């Protein structure tokens, strides 16, 4: 289950690599994850917010381990 959620998150982050004037802000574990793995914060935020609230909480528990 964890692997599937994380796989979808990474696929969504790459999929949403589009040029938008809007740049969502991220902080905490998401920001450190983006910086550590050299993924733009916009991609990470859009991939993250493509999930529902309960899935985001589960994804948070996965990301904090990175």
C-alpha cells in the first residue's frame, strides 16, 4: 500500500511539470524532500495536493522517513 501511494505521488509530481504562473508554496517535510531529491517545489506540491486529505496524511508518514 505504501509503495503504491508513493509511486502515484512521484508519477503525479512528474506529470505536473507544466509552466504555470502559480507557484504553490511547500514547507516542512515536502520542502526538504524536494530539495534533497532535486525536484521542484511546484511539482512536489501539485503531486501532493492531487490526493485526498486522508491519503495526504498517509503520504506525510512516508515522506518524513526520507
